[in-house]
C-alpha cells in the first residue's frame, strides 16, 4: 500500500522564538491534515513532541534548521500517541544534552513497547511548570484530548499555547494560519476532526465542559499552535474555543464507511500512469 501524500513543508514562525514544525498529509477529500510539533528557541531550547516516524528525515531537517541539536535542553512529550513520539529515539540521540519531560502515565503506558531513558527523564504533571531559563512552561489540561496522559503547555513569555490535539482542522495545502483557510473548509473540518478525535464529547454536560475549558481560554494568548490544525491568532482563538464548547453534548460527525476503504485500495493498487 502507498503511504499518504506528504506535502513538502518548512518551519513556520509562530512568534520570534517559537516555530511550528509542520507535516501535512493528504486525506481522501483532497484536503490536508497536520501532524505538527513545536520548537521553542529560548535560553534553554525545547522540542515539544517529536512528530511521525513516516517523515523522520524531513522532521529532523526542519528541527535542525531552527536549533542546533547540541543546544536543545528539553524534549517535552504532550502524550504517548504514535504521531507525537515517532522520532523520539532519533531526537534523544541527536540532542545529547536534552532531558526528556514525560509523566508517570506516559512512562507506564509506553513500558514494554518504547525504551525510555529513565536516567534522562523528569516527570511533569498538569499544574506543574518547567523552567526554561527565560520563561516557564506550565502544563495545562487542553480543552480536548484523546489520551488520558495529555498535557498542553503554555509559554509564559511568548504567550503561545501548545494545544496538542485540540482545534484540529483541514487545510487546502501548505497553509499554516487559520485565517488563510476558507470558511467552509474550516467549519466542516473543525466539526469532523474534533468530534472524531474526542468522541466522549457526545456524553459531556455542556455546562461542566464549558467550566473545564474556561481556565485555558482565559489565558492571555497571543497564539495557539496544535498538532492537527493551523495556528490561531486574534479573534480566531475565541472562535475556536466557542466552536469547541458547542461540540459538547452533540453526536459526532458520521465517519466515512467501508466505501472509502474500497476507493483507497483501488487507488493504491492502480498501475502508475
């Protein structure tokens, strides 16, 4: 079977010292979905998540274009999903001076499957902060998540929130800013991706969910970056939080059925032109 089409990408500046490391893969509609990570290039540079194994060479090239691996002091995992730890082994080898930031639950869930260097590790739970020298990085519970280990991170200096799997959306190509996504693609993609990734929202009381979202929404945010969506700025931040709250108590958007698999198999097996 063929792997999904991957668009060539370059690091995208979120602020002067924070960069999105993008990966964009084609999905069946012809739009693209991201599997991104983040680099903070401050006094003590940090990598936030390590992307997908399928794009290792491109991921490493983008990261090393932004920061010298020898300068990286922290490799921070938001959670244990494969698209966030795909290049962890390579990052640990490439960045010999980096400490791995995980948690008890991340370590426990990966035990037996992924070798983790306990001697290079620190655990950080929601409510605690990591000191990066010129800034702190509090761990927060993001609005939406598909793993119980998930922590988002808020940069106290740049005022950037790493929202992890929250605020997923489709884009029309190598587009990294939500303001550049057509309204119809944004609306349809946001509802589908976030309800699929967070199906428990269907059973959540809207008032209690709004109370969960409120502390993160109240942060003084200059920008929001996430693994599966474009960067949010300005009024787009409040709009994304509103759309998220509106998903509570609603059934998820229907997923594609087996007919789509037939189409994908046929395309993969078709002879090259």
